[in-house]
C-alpha cells in the first residue's frame, strides 16, 4: 500500500506537527509513505526526511496555483502510484481530490479538516473559495477526517457530506511528552528566568483567531497581581518584532515577558511552564493542550472547539474574548498549593494516556487507509 499525504505546507503549525507525530509513531510502518507539500518543506520537512519518508514540494506561492505545479504533481502521481491520498487542510484536500483525477487508476481519497468553522467572514477571500470548493466536492471523496467533534458538526451544518465524516482526535507521543524537570531548569536558565518564578506559557502562531491580544491583556494583569510570574509566548510571528504585542506590556514588566517566535522544540519549552494558556476564539482540537497535559502541566483554555472535552475537570475553561475571566482563572490556578497543581498535572497525563495516546491514533489512521486501499 502506498499512501501520499498531501498538505498545504510544512510549517511548525498544529496540523504539520500532527502529521510529523503520526509518521514518528509508525503510521508508515505497514506501507510506503510519501509527503507532498504544496509550498516548500518549511521547518518540518527536514524532520520528516530524517524518518526516511520522501518529501516532495510543488513550491507554489500561498494561494496561487500554476500549470507547472500541476504538471509536477501529475508526474509524481504517475511515479509513486498511490493507493490512498490523504489530504491535510482545505488546500491539501483539494489537491488530494485532484490527485484522483490526475492518477492512473482510482486511489482512495481521504480529507483531513483541522480547524473549526465559526464563520467564513473570518477567513481570507481565497480560503473562503477553497472551503466552498471543499463543500462542493465532499460527496466525491471516500472519507472526511475531523480532529474535533465540534468541527465536524460545524462543517456538516455548512453542507459537507455527513456520510463521509469521522472523528479521529489528535494523538500524542507519550514517550517524548513527559515531565522532565532537568530540561525545564535548563531552558529557564537559558532564558534568564529564575528557578522560583511561576511561568505561564502560550503557544500559537500569530493569527487573529488565536487572540493574542486578550492573552496579553490578561497576562499583564496576572503579572501585576503576582510579581513572581514570567510569561513565555511561542509561535510563528510572535517575536520581538511584533510591536502590537509588546506595546501593551508596561516597560517595567517587559523583562518578564519572553517572545520566542517560531520554535521546533515546543515539548522542551513546555517543561519549564507551571501553566499553559490557550486563549483562542476559534479552535478545533488544540494540540498544545494535549502536549501540556501529557507533560503534567495544568491548562486554562477558552471554551472553543473540543477544548472542554480535552481538559475535562483537570483545568479551567473560560469564555473566549473575556480578559477578566482569563485573568481570574490564571491567578486562581497559580495560587493553588503546589501539591494540588502537581496532582492535577499527574491526572492530566493519565487522561491523555487513556484517550489520546499516539499509538491508538496511528492505528485508526492505518485502519482507515487500509480500508480505502482495499475498497
């Protein structure tokens, strides 16, 4: 069985890291696996290559196709002759469907939708067109994988084919994601964060739906209330050049705010955190919550996507776009006795082990692909 994973790009985002995790977890052990990026190899492509998985790129500019890219794609399909094409995200889904049209034979096609749908008005015009095209073509694919029950409901209400939908949540490598105080202490030292500081973490690319503004405003209030707090922000575009994020932080507090930008060592960075915060007003299945919980870090999250289902009663869920509620939840969590937070963290890991162990998720993808190859 040959499986081609077709993804928009290979940046360090949630979908890209989940694809990497599936491959690291053995998704390709029983098959010949290839990865196609519509753009370039980004930060993740090299790591996929290190696993022995071929990575192909069409080098398309964002949102812009070309005849030469289609010719290269057709040539690749004729070369590897996939039995299954697994799309990732809306643009990758379109190319997965197109792969059936351009291929010899008729490979099985599965889509993978990784985000929620709280309204097309929040999307760029090209993305709106691509989502509508996904809706139109959804009856013509074999399966639509959603990583969130909320996302599935939203898309099917919008018109995506109900009979094609299944939910496979994100999976987490529990050997790689585990508490490690030595790693946490080393990273604190590298960043100049005192050993006795309380670290609030936030991991998200710079995008309006991630709502960095609400998080920054809440974090400033938390830092005023608890002088020992440091705030660490990680994600593409979230660096010292992001003046709109830095300006709201009072000058005297800025040494306690660390804007690290895009990183590939997020699991290591999580080890130094006392609390993870997810502040988005739109999500499907936030990877960062599972990663933090697997590392025994308690979470405060907004009530979007499947966040409440992931966190359960082992963290705090607050309404989105509510500075006061987010501030209160973070302060209350940090003011809990250390032993209480440690117990909450340990139980959080058990929750991830039972529901989101990567090996369970790899098994489900493998069974899906086998069913499509043998249909």
